[in-house]
């Protein structure tokens, strides 16, 4: 076992569960052994070797003042970094771990986005292995706490289901998640959380989640009665809050003092927008994962980091509070109509720094003089912001009320103190002096004057020595090895006076000291040390003074952020002809000339109307691929969402009834890594909607049932439509290529058909992008294939096959060549030009060979027994027809019986269960679940 420095390092490393340890050794932080190699690989540091009792260990280090960027880089790559600092003792010095920097407790971040640390607690004690939680029973409720250590923001809530929990975590996208004892044993939920988020999942002491300990932590931090006063009475929520506080304290982030407000939020205040919907609507990033092209990127004209964070939150957490939405809309209306005042206000806002983050840096003790200068300069803007509003059309708007929330007297007092204290251009380090202004402290001024006097004596020493002793080539300088010295050229070195004592000979010169020089040096060093200690002591007191006003800084920061976010929305509304939505109490969405907020920026957009209300609550949207169905439906959802974010909307006019949730289901990719096919993902998303949506929700369905056989898909889409219409009664837009569904408008009172119009002339098809009443008559899929560049022979053949299918005639399967590639192979039994006639059975989704009689029957409308090629005469009213039907039925039954006898037991069991199901009495969701189970069992039996 190594001893010495390396042994001490390894002992300290064993005390922590951090991935990497940085240990202070004098003026450097050192990494040893495996940590040195890891850091060298990640950060391109040079590795040397440190010998310890006959062994050699890798070693890498960074200067004391440069640790922060290296720690930041490691943490942003997912590592937990422990820092051990050195301190003096009676016996010399010792080291101890003072903090552990984790993804959720990193303060030094250049990213403007919020950086949340989240804890999740499930009601109940931690389960034993193999319990229901471990098997994926994700029942709630769940307590959720979110703390942004960079701003001091602290949010707590309780959610009922695992789906709600995933939606909240996806919305906030925490950098680090701490699952409670019960949650960390739920492999399915934890796997889903890891799948949804880019942040890390860390294990924290289970005791921190204990009810008594957690509640005590919350009372100590926020006050004994605070939790009750803000409405937090949920034990899981309090346990989550206490665990966050315990983790922040244990890691040594030092930001607890910036967490001044405990904010409870209730899902009843916000619109449910689950993770799937956030992705499908591309709120903060596109389907490709790019920020460019998202809704947020489109409407974000903020000029401050805090304003951008708040605007993102408004878009991902729309509200249901009518009063708050009207207040935002009033502010945007005033800002949009007062262009000059808005521009002046935004210009002033642009000079503001991120005060919420600066407050956290001050309370953690990591703020330097430059950060305090940023506080000073931002507080100086408070009067300027008030002046930008006063005397304008904004004076009577909510903007004035937002700025009035700032305690201007306290802000002015803190600004004045900082202005009096801080030098205009302080050094980056806090110990070399020059941080504070002259006149700030009398004792410091005296030390500075004495130091300057001593320094002046040293600065003029060389000239005095030249004059007094007639020497040339004389300089006075200082270094760490020799201290202050007099350097004389070798050519005149023998002329120096006797009281010069030589200390070093160089190639062209010699260095000397004198008793007086050494005495002056001691005085200068004493004064420098005294000045540095006093100035740093005064600076720390000033920083603590700023930390004491953390709540003030947060108030100013929030006012700046809210003003900036509203001005951003107003700027976009004014520049893009957006209109104020009328918020209605009834269930409706009535849009005149609506547009898609993102698509309209990049194309000549064709506006469309939309009406959903009590009598017209379910629209079946049909039309060709690429004609704009998806855009039409998404713009409806985005107009609803923007209105409930408190924004103007892209339309000529809009009346919007508030919803409690927005749910979407669009085309999905296979998730094979998670063992889920396209159809399984589709059904799970549909299941979530059918379970979660209410009569006050907005549902967007862009194709349902397309991932399975035709009749299966139609049946599922049909049943889901009936369930949404009859049971859920949510306002719904459902785009589909199953034209059979359009007949539901004749039978369900609130269902209506709309379609995207097409102009077809002389074989040329033009998509008009205009939505009209009624269903479409075809999908134009072959035309889209042509537009996509599919080879002409394929398009022509597809047209011919489509015509035969429409006429319910047999299709000739054309023969071809095998194995030659490019037509150069040897003809097979079915030579090129040979044909076989086949009939497509829609119910099975397959072709079967047709003999001449079947072909004739298919071609003869009078003998055709239906779309699927039923036996001729089976639907005849004559006696012969009846006998034929009976004989056919008997033969079929015998064949089916023989076939069933050859099936394996599992397949027979599935068929028997399927036969016993009463479709009319089975709920759609249960039916879908059983269909998935049967398919899975059949796949396994194969």
C-alpha cells in the first residue's frame, strides 16, 4: 500500500463515491493513478510519473487557479468530481474533501439553460428485490422536487402516475436525477427515465429520503410553517424536497442560502403536455434533435439568459389560469403596439446580467470581483428600466406592475455600496490586491500608501546606485528564488561598493544584495501580505453582503426575465402578424386563417380555418400524403398551446377554450433497442391518450393502425374513434388514409369530415393546401411516389394495379427473370411476359392465385359476391344459391377443423380465446391490450 502523497490521495479517494479526485498539493491540484489517466484522456493533460516506495504511479495536475474549467469539463461529461483542499495545521498541513461537484450541483456553467437537480420519491418504503416495483408496477403517487443550484429556484409537486412523472422530467430535463429507494428498484421506470433524459442518474443515501429527516431539512431551510403555507402536504413531495437539500449540503455546493423560496406547483395549474407530445410538436427541438426549426427557436427574441429560460418554460408548461393568461396577453398587446418604447426597453434589458445565477455564486462563495461588478452594473439598470416605461403607453400595462415588484430602495443601496467598493478593473484572482477602490476602507488605504512608498524606494534604487557609485548596467528586480536583488554587468562588477554581497554569478552579470535592501524587502512583503489579507477579508464581507441580498437579486432577475420574455413574444407577434386570442370558457377552438408558426417562416403558407366546439368536436381529416394534413393538425395544437402560454397566435382571429391537456400521436420509428416495434409504440401512445385525455383535452391523431394488417388497422382506428367520441369526448383531429372511417360522420353526431383539397386536370395533380368540408375520394399515393422520383415503370405499374384493385378485378402477376441482375440472367419457369392471375384479399392482406373461373367472376360485376372475392351465388336469393352457400360453408368448416387440428397448442389456445371474445362488450383499450398479447404469443409459438 503506497504511503506519502499517493497514499493520502488513495485514502481520500476511498472516502468518496466520486469518479475522480482532485487533491491540492501546494499551488496545484493533482490527480494520481487511474484518475490521472482518466483526466489525461478526457482533457488532454500530460501524464508524468510519481514514485512512492518503489512503485511508480501516473500523475497529472493543473494550477490552483485553473481547476474550475477542468472540473466543469469533466462534470459536463457525466463524471462526479471530488475536490480535496489543503489547510494548515500545527504539524504542517492536511487535506480533506471539501466538495463533490456533480452534474446537478455544477455552478460554473456557460449554458444559459436551467440546470436542475431532481429527486423522485414514490409513496411507500423501498421494495425488496422481486417486489411489484421491480417487476414494473409503476403506480403513484410520486413526489418530485427540482432545484436549480445556479439560480436557487426550488420547485416541489406530486404527480399521480409514472406517465405524469416522465412528462415532468422530460419538460425540465434535469442534469441529474436522484431516485428514492422505491424508485431505484423499479427497473422499468428507471429505464424509461434514462431513455427520456440526457442527464445522469445518481444513487444517494436512502436515509436522506426518510420522512422525519426530510421534513426537518425543509423546515430548517424554509421555515417551520412554510410547507403548509404554500400548500405542500404530500409526504412524497416533502421527502423529495428534503432529499434535494441533503444532497446539495453533502456535496458542498454551498448554495443553500440562495434557495430562499419553496414553490409548490400543481398539475391543475398547467396543461398536461407529455414527453411524446413535446417531441411531436417540436417545442424545443426538432425530430432530428436540432434547436433550429423548433417552436422555441422561432419565437425566441429574448436578450437575456434568464428571459430565454423563462420563455422556454412557458412553452413547455402552458397554464390553465385564465387570470394569469389575460395578464400576459395584456402585456404583449401593450408591448406590440408601442414599438419605440418596446425597443428602448429591450435595449436596456440587453445590458443585464443573469442576477439569479450571480446570487447563487455569491451565496456559494465562488463569486469573484468581476461577478460582483456584474451585480453592480445590473442593479444600475433598475432606474433605467423604470424610465423606459414611464411616460409611455406601457405605463399602465402589466409591464409597469412587473417592474414595480422590485424593491428599488434596497437595489439602489446595494448598487451604491458595490460602486463605492469595487475597482473598475479588478484582477481575476482575489488575493493579489487591487480589488477595492481607494477610500473604501481607511485601514486598507493606510496599508496601500505604506506599500506604495516602500515600492517606490525599490523602483528608484537602481538610479540612486548608479549616481552614488558611478555604476553602469545596474537593475533592481525580484524573483521567487533570490527575492529582491541588484544586478550589475560583469564589466563593472569589480567596482561595486563593499557592502554589496554577491549571491549569484550569471554569464554576463552578477547579483548582489545589501542589508538595507533585505530590510526593505521584508517590509514590502509584510505590507503585501497585510494588504492582501485585509483586502480579501473586506471583499469576503462585501460578497456576504451581496449574498444576504440574494432574494433581492432574484426578484430583480425574475422581473428582468419576465419583461424580456413578454417583449420577445410581442416582438414576434408584431413582426409576423399574429393576433391576440380570445380566451373562452366553453369547449371550443375556432380559428380563422390559422397558420403554422414555424412553417410559415420558410414557405408561402396557405392559411386555413378550423372549428371545434360542442356540436363539432371530432374532425376526421383526409387527403393525399404531403398535402398538409399533419401541418394543419399540428398548427391547431400549437395555436392552442401558444394561447395557453399567454402568447399571441398565428391567425387572423382565434377563440380558444382552455384545455387541461394536449395529446398527440404521430408516426413512430421502430424502437428495436427497447424491444418495441412501430406498431407497439403506436398502440402504447394510443393507450396513453385513451387513458389520460378528458373532455377538456385536445387530441391530435396522425394515423392510427397503419402498422398492422389493413382490417386490423381499420378496426382499431374505428374503435378508438368511437371511444374518443362517446367516452372521452375530447376535442379531436384525426388524420387517416382509411376512407372507411369517413362514414362515421353519418352515425356519430359530433364527427365531421374535412379534407385537404386537390386540383386534378389532364392527369396533373396539384395540392392546394386548402382544407375543405367533407371527405376526400382518394389518397394520391402513386402520385406522391412519382413526385419522390420512383422509377417511371414502377409508377406506371402501380397505377395499373391500383385500377384493378378499385375495380375488384384479378391482377396479373407478371413473370420476370431471376438471378441475372439487370436483365442478364437466365429465364426461369415463369418466363418474362408470362403472367399468373392473383386476387388481393383485403381481410388477410395477401394475394392468392386465381383460375380462369375466378378471373371471370372477378371481371363480371353480376357474379361478383363482394370486394373480397366471395363465392358466386353465396348471396343469391335463389334456391340454388342457398344450397351452394351451405355446401361452401360445410366444406370450409371441414377444412378449418382439419387445419386447426394441425396447429400447435399455443396457437389453438389463442384462436379459442379470440373466438370467445365479445367485441361489443369489451372496452377498446382492453381489446387492444389483448390483441397485442395474442400477437406476442403467436410470434413466440412460431
